[in-house]
């Protein structure tokens, strides 16, 4: 998706002049859509998010593309289950934060 957006922005040469001066250009991702950390057998019907775009392993390439496009902001999420694997707790999982 980011590649297609990047390609179309470059080809169409969209100018920031068409937007208000305080407009923030950005993109976002959601943990489940990009992580690539699938644990098969966790969903009753066997479905998974599979690898999708694999930003978990390719985050630097994604950040580089964000810079090439010239976005001002990037909103991302971290899966709560990485921070608190059992769903609750007072102490976060150090491995999930690494």
C-alpha cells in the first residue's frame, strides 16, 4: 500500500501548495497489519494476518519511504500482547519493549 501511494504521489507530483499551510501530511500503520509475528492456531477458524508487509523486519525501509515521500507524521501502534503477554500485569515484558 505504501509503495502504491508513494508511486502515485511521485508520478502525479502533488504539490503541498494545494493544501493549507498548517496541513500535516502523514501515514499510519496498525500492529496487527504490519508486524509479521503470526502465531498460528490462535484463531478458531485458523485464519491469520500472515506476514502482510512485514514492517516488523523492514521498518527501516518503511521509514526511508516515509522520508522520500516527505510526510510530516507517522502514527504506528505496538501490539498490547507484546508488552503484556498475559493481557494483564503491572510489569511490562522487557522483550516486548526491546
